[in-house]
């Protein structure tokens, strides 16, 4: 059958109201670097309709590209080559299925937006701690498919650590009923963790049972100026020793991010009279009887005496805390407006983060003259290290250097025992990187799993692994 006849047959096997045109909003990604292709969009309303759709695609040999909120940064939600495939959007599956306050779990469908999960948990006096800049549009199915990280990994872990069970449609259209909220369920292979982080290549997550936590009795934040990343690492250790599990986030920021905000916006209040070269944002979530401001004041005093910090601002209200976080969370938007030559989501052993930051500028200087913006989750070793053109130039002036920049950056990360994809996933952007740096035994096992579960290769072909499995 031709591709057009396959699609015609597929359309005839599906409920009429789930078939939609592949409009441009489904074919774009946040950084504007790739343009996707698809023959149509399927928007099912239930797990059963997802199963019908996947089963029909399997029968007709039509590729399926799962789609959440479209916020992914590595091209996992779009394909540049499979114009005869279909996008499977979870946007209509927005049901809150169950809230178990005693068991502290929340069961939601894959299309629920992360901010709505936060609001639902908050109404019950509980917390779902996965937090990231795109939470107003990112959907939980996509976040689990990519094992998203965010700012609270230091305390609560990645997305996979926040999931008790999942429901998913497998590549043959069968439904995996794994939504049990059990804390202990040692009954063989854990398909939950296999599907989480698989980026839609092994199945489509349709619902999840999420772990909820007590809301902190009090929260606080501080911005502290440090001389360099080495001082930031020492400050992190001091904070962990002094406040323990109350430490929710520890974010490292270079002044270049603040300069970009001043240059292109958004226009936000700067907390320092003079922006330091390096600063950290420390966030606390305390139990009853603890005063986060007092804990932060003590930390600042001890760190100042030790020569680790030179200035600091402690939030005096939740509004001021939100202002601090607005600075951190809008750095990526300022980056986008400037236009990076090459962006990197990397992780390193926490103790080696300062050494990496010290080393990489000399490597980049051998390639050309650039501005560097390094920021990220110092507490878990995840850096967003991005390379920008100098003032007066654009990223288009450096297009021929992009691959070399990425190779040099990733080679050093690999040599230091790090990962070239910390929290964004592999998608299609980093398939070559996975093949270059991935452990051979792991890659062989991944290909075997892919072939066993998706022998036709219809599930998100070209993402994570090459479409031909090679």
C-alpha cells in the first residue's frame, strides 16, 4: 500500500472526531530550530481511544509521534522526516481520576498540565514537587516520558522518583494497567521505570499515580553572591550540613544571565546593587517550628565569615521569594531572545562542577570569541551551559561552528564522567551523542528492548534510537 492509501485506511478505522489536521502549532518546537512533519493529528479522549488509535496504526504500519505540551527541547515531539506519520496528542485527556489524601497520591491523565496538578494538590494541603519553567504548558505525560528534572531534584528527585504507577498503551495497542499506588510491589520487571524516560518509543503513557508530599510549613529563599563555583560548592555543603532536608533547591547563576535579562528582558527587579560574577539561589521548605529566614541568616553569617559569600539578600516575604525565582526562571527566555549558538543540558559529578566551569572557556576560545551563560541546578550537578555570539553578531554568524562547539563540550563532559543529557532527554537532537558516548552494552540492550516491544518501529521512530535500530 502507498502511504496515502495507508492513511486513508487508518482514518476509516478511527472515530471521526479524533482526526485533525496537522496545523503548524503541532510542528514547531520552542527554540524554532526544527520544523516537524505529519499527515494528521489524532486527539483521543480516553485510554481506550488511544489503544484503538495505536492498534490501527500498527495494523496499517503508520508511525506514531506522541505529543504532550510541545515544550521539549530535543525534538522528541516532532519528526522532520515522517510526513506520512501521525501525531498522537494527549491534550484532551485532562482528567483528574483520583485523589488519595491518606495515601498521598494523585491519579491523573497524561494531558493534565503540570500547573493544574500543583493546584489540585495544593487544595488538599499537599505538594507535587516537580517544578520547572514550562509548568504552565507542559503536560504530565510528556514530562514522565522524558523523566523531567526541574529545580527540586536536590530534595525530591527526578520525575521517575515521583511516580507510583502508570497506565500506558503499548505498541500493539494493548493497555498496561499499572496504576497501583502501592509503595512496595516487587513482582518482576518494573515496566513503570522502563516506560518513564523512554520518550514515547516503547509506548504511550496515558495516566499516572503521582506521589504527593506535605506542603512545607514555611518557605524561604535567599540570593547570595559567591566569588566562583568553588565557593558555591563549599556553600552547598555548608547548607546541607546546617539545614538538611529543608534544602529544596540550590541554583547557580552567572552574571551573564542577569546581563541578558537587562539587555532583552523580561524586565525584572535586580536584587543586587552591583551584579556579582556568580550567585546562588537557595530555597528552603521548612517544617513546623522552623524559621527559614533565621536559618538563611545564620547560613549567610557563617558563609561570610568563611569567605564564601560577599553579599546576599534574604526574602522577607513570599512575594520577594517569587521575585527571586522569576529571575532564575526567566533566564532561559532571555537566552532565547539573544539566540544561542549552541545550548547544552549536561550533568557532572557535583564535586567536579567547578573544575568543568574553570576548564571549558579555554576550549571554547580555541574555536572563537563567544559569550558564555552558565546556570543550573548546582545541587544535583545539572548545568545549562550555553554559548552565545558576542554583541553585534548573531548565531547565524556561527552556524558552521555549532557542531564543533557541541563536540568539544560533550567530549569534556564525557571525560569527566558526566552526561550529555541531564534532564531534557535524547529526542532526535542527541541520537548521535547517545551513540558516541553511550555504553555499548546499554545500547545493545536498548535496541533489543525496542525490537521486542515495537518490532514494526512505529513508536516515535528516530527518537532516542535511529529509526532503523542501527
